[in-house]
C-alpha cells in the first residue's frame, strides 16, 4: 500500500516572505513586476513536484512604498502567463468576493482553467480593511459577518454560473448546422440579497468543472465557510497542538456540513529557513532579522493589531488592554494568533516583530533539511496537516533550498511523489479530490 | 523619405468572422476554448508584422448555442497567455466600462502591460444590450448616453490610477531600507457621480504608462468619446466615401478636443476573401454563404435591428417603418449602417444576411491578393484610413492567405514594414504614438 501523500503548495511572494527579504544582496527589488522572476519560481516548484503554487492578493496599496516593496501583478493574469510556462503544477489565485462581480470572476477562473488544462484554483477571500473598501465606492469596511454573508451568496452564484453549461453542451454537428444543445444551458436566474445574475456564463464548462476552492480565514465565520465550500485550507498555526485542534475541528465541521472529511485538505503555512547545520540556519535567520527596519515593523504591527500609530513601544510588551477578537472587523484569527504568541512567549514588541518578520504569524522554522522534514512529517502524521503551504523567507533561494534539500528527504521517506507521471492531472486530481458533478445533471447511478 | 506606413490589426474571432465559418470542414468547432488555436493565429499575424491583434467581447452569452459557437475565453486572460507566445505584436482586449470597476480593470491592464513588455491595448466598450445588464444586477440596459457618461468618468478614474505611481517611484535603496519614494505616489481621491476611488493602484506604472486606448463606437456619443480619449479607432464602413467622411470628421473632432490629428489612428474593418483569381475568391465566398442557416440569420438580424422575433420575411425587403437611430439604445451606428446598406442596394433579408454573414456590417471584399492590396491602398491613400482591421472570414486559413499573399504586395509597395526590427517596441510606438506623460509630472521643458 502506498503511504499517505503530502500535499505541497508554494506560496510565492515577491522576493520572499520575510519583510526584509528585498534588502538582501541576492534580491531583485523589481521582482514584483518581473514575469521572468515568477516563471523561475514556478519552474523550481515544478521541479519539486509541488501540487500547486499560490499568490495572495488584495485590491489596495497596503503599505507605504517607502517601507517595503508594494504592489503586485494581478494574480489571475500572472498565473495565466505561468500556465504557459509550466505543465503540471496547480495555479491558485486569490480573489475577493467583496470587490468583484460573480459573472466576471467566474468567467476569469473558467478561462484560466481552460488555458491551464484544469490547473486553476481560487483562494476565496472577503478582504479585510477600509483601504480596499474605499477603492470600490464604500466609505468603510463592511462588517466581518456581512462580508461572509456576501461571500456565501457569491459562491452560490459562481457555482450556478460554472454549472450553466453541462459538460457535453457542444455537439458540433456541422452537417445539421447545430453547434450546441440549448437544453443543456442553464441560466442561473439568480435574484438574491447581494446579486442578481440572470444569464448563463459565456464560457463552456472547464476541464475541472470549476477551480479548486481554497480558503484561508480561520475565524468562526471563516471556518463555517470553509466547512461548506473549501477543498483546501491555508492556515497559520504556531504549535502542533494548535494545528491539531484546528485540523480536527475543521474536519468535523466539514462532516457536519454533509461532506467527506477527506474532501478538505488542511495546509498550515511554514517558513523554512534552511542551513546545512542548525547554526548555519540560525545565522541565515539572524541576517534577515538584522535587515528589519524596526520603525517600519512597529508601523506594520500597529496596523495588524488595529492600533493607532505610536501606540507601541519597541522594547516594551504589547499593551495589556488589547480588545478581544470579537471587536475586530478585519483579519480576526490572525489578530488572536499574534497576541497569543506575544503573551505565551513574553515577547517585547521588537522580539515579536523579529518573529513575525518571517511569516506574519505562520510557523517559522530554522534548521537543517532533516529537521525541516522531521517537523513536516511530525505535523503530517499526528493529525495536524494534510500538507504544507511552503513560504520561503527569501525567493528564489529559499524555494531552491527546499526543493534541492528537503524534497529529496520527503521523497526518500515515501511522503512525496517523485514525479508527476502521465497523463497530466488536474489540480483537483493532485489533491485527491473528485471532479464536481454539474448540479443540473443527475448522476447516472441515481437515474 | 519613408512612405507613410499602414497599420494592421488582426481581429481574431474563433473560427472566423463569417457566421457559418465553423461549419466548414477545416474548422475546429472547439476552437473558442483552445489556447493552441489562438497561439497559432497570433504567430501568423506576427509573421505578417501586424501592429496588433484584437479580441472583441461582451459579458453575456449572446446567442443560442444551437445556432453557432457561443462563449469565448475572457480576453485579458487569453491575451496574457498570447503575450508569452509572441514577442512583438500588440495585444488589444475589449473590456466594458459599464460592467467593471475601474480599480480592478486598471490593474489588469497594467498587469498585461508589464507582462507583455508594453504591448497592451484596451478596446473601450460601453456594452449594449439588456442581457449583459441582467448579469450585473440591473433589470434593463442603461441608456446609451448614460453608458457614455459612465465611460468618461471611468476613463478619468483609470487614468488617475495609472498615473498614481510616477515612473521613477521605486528607488530600491537597500542600504537605507527605502524601497520607494512615497512623495511619488498620488492616490486618486476620486469622488464622482459613478465612482469613488480613494487609493493608489497596487501596481507600479507600466512600460507604456497605460494601455493603448482603442474605441469602436461610431455613434455621436461614440465619436465624441473617441475624439477625447481614443488613440486608435475601429470602424465599420461600407464605401470609401463614407469612410473618408468618417475619417475627416473624427480627425477634426480630435483637433477640436485639443489633440493632434495624428494621435488617433482610424482603422476600418475589412473581411478579405482571397482567391488566386477573382472567380476563385467569389467561389470561396459562395461556399461560405451556402453554409448559412437562414433561420438563424433572420434571428440574428432581428436582434441587431431590435425587432421582435418573427418580424422579418426571408425573401422580402426590410420593413419600411423601422425606427430612427435616435430611438435605438444599443449599437446605434451599426444599426444605421445595416439599414442603409439594405436600402442602398435594395437587398432582400436573405441577401442582407448573406452580406452581413461575412462582416456584420464591415466591408466584405472578395478578390485576388492584388485587388485586396489595391483596395487597402486606395482607402489608405485617399484619406479614408490609417490602416485596417483585418477580419478573416475563416480562421486560421483566411489570415494565412492574407499574410502569405497580400502582405508581400503591401511590403513591395513600401506600405508595410518588412520586419519588426530591434529593439522591441511598445504597442504605442508601433502606432507612432507618444508615450503618455504622467499627469502629476511637469514636463522638464516646462519647469
């Protein structure tokens, strides 16, 4: 019997996940708009037989451009270019349900799925923050619960659109002059609280039916949403115990929602900092930390914690009177994770910035390839993960180090495929998930 | 002195511009979702040293799938894939100002411009029809004038977004930890009738500053809009006299709007049906006509003319009591062109369908390569065109015939480049247009 297989996703971000990564000598400060940089990263991940790669996103200029690289190419567009530069790897784009129309977004993902031969995935986000809201005609951020209610209706409409063509709609009868079967077109005729969408999509159903549905919010609303819709979940977890609790909770919520526990894959994020010895790995980590500009870090942390500028003192602890998660309308679960990390390890603001610099709340792990592989295997085999979201501190070198040194160990242990094999597979097949049936078609076994 | 140069655009559409093209033996009825088909077309156009290629679009399933191939990949996404398969040719995507948000759309075009190295163009449309409106929460089509008012504000916001980063915002000072100059970021802070957009775009300014602005509406509102914003205009003209009148009018409107007459390029559409003799060309045309399903054609024509189903009789003339253009809220100028064509040439509905089958109102011309080249040269040299929008009846073979047989004649006559040359040029450079200055930067000569 084959061993249960790890799923690996490469979370690509500019020059790396460490906030000071762009300052290192090897980094290209123009990487964010350089297609060649992303092609190189995608090919490294494909060499490592990763299941997928992933781009985060938000429709706003998040930070001051003085502080760090800001701005990024739009993910669906960039992944389309990467689809032509790769053959096997899945391509997961973040897109917001709060600031898109279902018709346009459903069509773009269907297009990416066609162009990539069934490798598209959608990381569904509701987009926290007033900055984004103000770019789309709103004065303030919609409330957290409101964003999730809209997201649920958005998904329902998108699924109706993706199913608005049956798979075998095109009959291509040239002699009779009949191209398609109109009886197999199902306009959504949706009229809801947030959306009214009348007509069928203008793209035939795509190889996967629709993109792999991915989600990353770990708040109460986020977990409820994930249990209902998500096929893969990215999550930030600092300890194996927390990860195990999250994993168990999410699987049972998924079962409670009437779905198979195996049909949702949980991938915690890990920022591996790899050295040939533990001392070398720690030295790499120190070099990154030394490049952090602490005034920028304080500013960044104040935004993450919804504090007024100037609240935090660099060498003091976090304030004791921080509001509870329930008072936060932004990224709720990340807020709690950061506050708990600081309190559990009694970190000063400076120390907390150092810890977050590498992973913004994700597990940062400095060690040898064996130690990184051991951690991955431990989490994977103790009910804490179905795989990992790999977030290299430095790109491309951190991804290269992972693929060249950690991947061979995982393969030798029988935890990771050694090649993609043929025929080519869809992203959903890589994750071991079934192709979704069209909601308008009764399964043959049930007829 | 070099002769004035023709500009050529390849208008790509599925299996061709003739409505029956998909029924011919050579045609692939699945072409609309096949990236390889479009890559092949783009490379043929690039072999013909075309300035650009172009994809039309509308966010709705236009016709019954029974009648003809319906649905298409989303243009910006598809052109991104084509950007990676070509080196020189411009890439013009249609997108609607009525059914997009400025922030999202400006970002997508900036992304395409970065990925293609400055080859992006935007065919700006306001999108006629109630079908599209009903896919975006509206019950009915917005009025023609309303759509154009929104389009003008959309353009103003998009231009503010594309100029929200000065070209030299990124300073990349690693030693000081300063990535960009915050003084060179200019948030739009736009509050208008249709849009409120507060923040700067989250993509650095792209190679061209912003995409080439293309427009194709020839109504009164359309021409006013073009004179103010467009750098290239696609138009349907049936006679050289009409084309000359349109050309002269548009150039003088552009000058009246305070712009240079050379900074708007006028490209009428032409559907060339090419044969080695005139008789062979006519035979090709007949084969296409014979494949038209006339009941579908009647249905299509009734929609173009905003008539109730069943109004038209196949072997009769158009009704005498058609409403005037002013009563039409859809594609106004196309309506008038079709009605005038039918009346001028006293065509029956059947004959009109035959004439429209090839070009939906664009000039269809069957002849030898010399005759096609003569027509192009005549229009080009008599003040009717700066170039042509080439709309092959059949794809890929019609584009191949044009590139293999008409392009060499145009080159021999000194009207068309023989190679793209180096260094690579942006789309705007191909069309002989200046790179737009950033509205926040005072030109050095004026300081």
